[in-house]
C-alpha cells in the first residue's frame, strides 16, 4: 500500500503490484537489488556494462562488418535483463551510438 500526502491533503491509498513509488525509502535499496545482477547477465552476452547513479550503458566492440551482430547481441541482453528482472527499458532514454577510427571512416567516405 502506498499513499501520498501533504499537511492538509492526503491522497487515497493505492496497492502497488510492481515498481517502487517515487520518494519511497525503499527505493534505493530495491534499485540495488534489481540492478545487482545486470553485470553477470551482460557478461554472458560478451558485452560490457557501465553504471553511474541510475544510468546503465551496455556496450561492446566489433569489426565494422559485425555491427549488425553487435546490435542484436545488445538487444538480446536487454531483453534478457527485462524478462529476468521484470524491468522495463525506458525507450525514450535509449540510444545507440556507433563510433569508428578515423582511418576506417576515411576509407568509407565518398569522394
């Protein structure tokens, strides 16, 4: 059960079946529990994980010809994390970035 309120107003209580209400004292503890197994799941897919505060980045490297495979591996890892922990990816905050060496980019430029 969760209820929000102020000094002169109290909202009705609501059953919370999943997730954590914002501002709950349990929020930080449950966040750690939910995200504790991200690194092993990501490593199972041969990828790397970087976490800072509540932001997680999954990344990997590959030859230029294998970017499609890397993208698929990342998608599978994210799906695995989502289904294992019942966590939902924030698609608005999700992005993909592709980088390359300058020498490789020079060979791909049309002149």
